[in-house]
C-alpha cells in the first residue's frame, strides 16, 4: 500500500518536484540561499539537475568526505525511481 500523497503535489511535473527537493535541501544548508539555483538539462528518462551555489557554500553543500552531496543524490534517486526517471545531480 502506497503512502497518501499531499493533494498539492499530485498535479505537478515529476521534474519540478525533484528540482524543488534539491533546491529546498541546498537552501536549507546554505548561508547564501538567494544564490542557490537549480538548472534542468536533458529530456525523457535521463535528466540532469545542475545545482549552482556560492563559492562560500560549496563546502557546506558537499560536506565532509562528500557525505551531504551523496545523501542528496540518494534522496533524488529515490524520488526519480518513483517517477520512472533517471536523474543525475551535478554541483557547481
């Protein structure tokens, strides 16, 4: 049995949901959330999300040993699989 989804998410594009997820996580970790940008590339089943953050926040987003970036990629992968997509996250 699937968990119920909030009704405001039902009518949104899967890519928009994934983009918003990445943006929300990055802004939550960032000292300069106004500089966080997420750009979408690709089409079909293979998509790439490019996350742009300020130079000062790069270490916060990547984390020690890449742990935070890895966790973001795992969460994004789970969201993508549920939508039948394949998504890559690039941090720039």
